[in-house]
C-alpha cells in the first residue's frame, strides 16, 4: 500500500481529494484513502452512490476518519439527472444545505446543458441570487465542447467558457481546459480574484475528458500551483483524477499519492519576486 507523502506547508491552500477520484470505488472508500494518504479533506461528488446523497452518513464518515468535507459538487452530470430532484434549482438548494450542514465552504456547479432551456436562461442571475443567500461559495466550473470525429457540439449554455459570463466565483478544471483545447493560463487570468476553487488534473487535448494525474499531460498544473503564492487565493485545490483503469486498489492509491505529492511539492516552492 502506498505510503503518504507529506511536504511541510505553511499557509498554502488545503489539498482535498474528490470522491470521484476513486470511482468505481465508493464514497466511503474515498474518505479512507484521503485519511491514509494525508489529504487535508475531501470534496464530495454527489452522484448515484446513496452515501454521497446522505448528509448524516457523510458527517459520520468525516468524523470517523478525521477528514473534513471542504466542498460539495452538485449533481450536474448526465448520470445524476434524477439525483435529489429533476429540478436543477432544487439540486443546487440541496447542495447548499448540505455544504452548510457539513461545514464545506464551496458548492461546485456546472453550467446547464443547452437543452435545459429555462434553467440556462435564468442561470447567471439565479446563481447570483443563491450566492446572496449564503456564505457558501457557488463556484461555476469551466467545461468544454463535445467532439465526435470532426464535429463539435456546444453542449453547455450560456457558455462552456464560464469567463464569458458574470459569476461571483469560478472553479477552474485543467482537464477541461485540455479537452476544450483552450489556453488555461489565459482563462485563469480572466478569472482573476474570482478564482475560488481548483480541480487539479491534467490532459493532452483529447476529445475525451481525461483527468490525468497532474504532471502526465500538457496543462500548466505546476505553474498554476506555484503561482498561487503570488495571489490572494483562499480556496482549495482538489485532486480530481480518473483512476478507473487502475488494475488494483494499490495502483489506484499510488496514483492518488503521486497526485498529492506533486501538488504539495509545487505549492511549497518559493516564489522569486523581482
């Protein structure tokens, strides 16, 4: 079993493990691994696993393993269209309530699918209204066009590039910037001090959303982490990688240990100022 890699930190951001990173293992397994490897917390992906939808069960897991829940990812995926409700606004209300009860600072939310017409029309203003009702941050995440061979489908509205709309807080996902084949550094610059949350993963520009271990693709993962010291960033860095192809639990855990070591290493690097 992989041993935890701990690099001394001072006031660097907390590093959390997304429960999605252990799929097809369970939400409960993510808490076990996060505790064993020395992650600072978890982000709960609310999906079809009943435990991910149960606030009391999540609190028990958090208390048992001594791993705080730092963020809640609202059920925005195709496979979660019936989780918590078929009404997307109720999903967000329940995500906010869960975050408040669990002490999480952030709700991660995707922009709507284009076929969610009423929801997409009201989305920007609606997110502002919900943000005004709570101290929890609604951090809207960048997505990407869907591609098949030479065809491109714009699946998200108002935009997959969320910096084209006005939100109080953003999540940047570096696997999504790779899939979108967009300049991640430029997107992060556009987000500015509204960047509140980071999904750290890597990619090579494939049409598929790869979510590689950071450092295994072409995205500026190291540069982003090192550069955080130059900013007033007060959010969390969440490891959200794909370990579905791991041949064993030990291999999965080794990937998650490598991702944590990479992140802590680059967060701890000194910044040389002129």
